[in-house]
């Protein structure tokens, strides 16, 4: 099976990134985005979702928050539990000081990395470094700057129980423990 033009340009962009050539990577991903036909812009198209995630990542790196948000919203509208888009949304929320949104995206990210399909997407932010940053930096920051902890904790506890039917629940459980520890310190 031959690659579509936009799929080839994604591979080219990834190769440029590995060579630390961000300028050409950005050009390749921009070209890839322009080549995706409307009928391929759907939740089943992993390549299109990868393009949106890379466009959002580059926009964040360039400080273009509005454009990054556009790509993230577009992608999450197609696939709600997309690991890379959720992680990028965490970064975007942090920059914008929207800690409630950041917490929501963090919890969605922790659900997404525990879903059975996670390996099919070749996610960039499905690794131990990203997870460590989530637990050590982003989760405490978002939770500490969010009001009304009691209802949040109840929702997370209920969600964790429901998730255990389709996932291990270990990531959400750890987040719950971190947030409980924050509450205990503040009391």
C-alpha cells in the first residue's frame, strides 16, 4: 500500500525533527495539512490527527496560543481521548492560566493513556517523562489552583470506579492520591 502525499509529508516532518531541523519540519507538516482532503478529515484517520497535534505543538512553540487552541479543539472534537492533543491542551491551559481546564485535560490524558487502543497511534507524549511531568508538575499546579476540591474528588473517585471496567485505573488512582495529599497538606 502506497502512502498518501500527506502521510509522506508527516514522515518527512518527523525525520526533520529527528535531525533537529524545526524549520523544515514545520514546512512539511504545513504542506501535509494542506494536502488532507475533506473526506480524510475524520476520527479514523490517525495521520490527520497526528498532523493536527504537530501543528498545535509547533504553534505552542511559536507562542501562537490562538492557533494552537484551534488545532487542539479541531482534533479533540474528532477524538476526545487523543493522548498528544490532551497533553498539548494541558500545556496551553497552563500558559493561559486556565487551571480548571488544565485539570480536566490532565484527567482526560490519564484516562487516554490507559485505554487499550493507545499503542495504535504512535503518540509522542505517551512516555515516562511526560507522565512524570504530569504527576510532579502539572497535576499539583492545576489542582492547587482550582476551587471546590470536594466535588472534584467525588467525580474522580466515581470515574475511577467506572473506568476499571475498561482500563486498569492505575493512572487515575495515582492522581487521586496526589490530590488527596495536597488537600491533607493544606488542612
